[in-house]
């Protein structure tokens, strides 16, 4: 069975192929919901994509969460990148902490999977849609709802898998990658200074996909 990955980015598909045997891109532009956590956004996208494709799909949503800015830009990372820009966002983050203090941040990714069927209880959460429209916290709680808490929802269930990479915001370095990669340092190296293999080995998306792949193998 070929799993459909909702993306137009071939790099995402190549990364997913490191963890999944058969995966192919699905070009489907779904309207994103507004939420302060990644989980509801990924769940909504997976739900809409499954209704469109009629076959198992995965969707991911990712963002940069800066501690000194209360998690901003988080789910709004793409919009902030296109409006404020990466360098200005990084400068604001560094200026928000005391001199010589570390501007801590984390890249987060949530992968949502939907195949139209329900899921047996596992540590990973299930979103059944009844939280849509609520203001959810922009931290791990956006994917920490238990099966018992979401039981009774009447929408398509979506299984969620989270990947997190801790780091800090620094002055831009490196010519590779994209987005916030030049200002995000992990273990002394910015993502923009890593080649594709190095970045994929530690990436938030890779960590979420690895969790998903381990679960999916038993699905």
C-alpha cells in the first residue's frame, strides 16, 4: 500500500522515504484552521486530505517555538517568515533575553495520519475533531489529549505523532536549508550549516516520522 503524503515539497518525500517503504506526494491544498498549537492544524489537514483522496494520508505541520517569546511564532512561523523575515525574528528573540543568556527555542513537528478507521489506544494521542475552534496551548499539550478525553467525537479520528528538536536562536550562519535554518543552532551547528543527511538525522520532522513509522508498521 502506498501512503500519500500531502506535500508539494520533494524534500519532505525523500525524508519520509528514510522511514517508510512506500510513500508518494499528494498535491492537495487544504484550508488551514487557526490554532495556537500544531496538533489541531495537522489533524484538520489529515481529515480533509483523507476525504479528498479516499485513501490513507499523512499531513505534517511544523513551527519554530521561541521560549523568550512565549512560543512565538509557533504555528504562525510561515506567515512570520514571509512578513517579518527570518533575520528580524531571530534578532527580536536574541534581544528578548538578558545579555549573554541563551535564546532557547525548539523546532516542533506534528504528523497526522488518517485512514478512515478508528485507532486502538496507544501513548500517541488521537484527535477526533471536537476541539476544533478552541484556543489550544502552543506546547506539547496540543498533542497530549488522551483517547479517553477525546472519546465521543463524531469526526474522523486522526493519530498524531510529535517530533521536537531543542536548540537556540543565533545570528544567521550557513547557506543551506530554508526558512529559519540559518538562525537555529542545534549542538553547536545551525541547520543551514548542515547538509541534507545531517539535518534529516536530527530534524523534528524526521523524529515525528520515525515515531509514526514504528507505529504504522504494526497498523
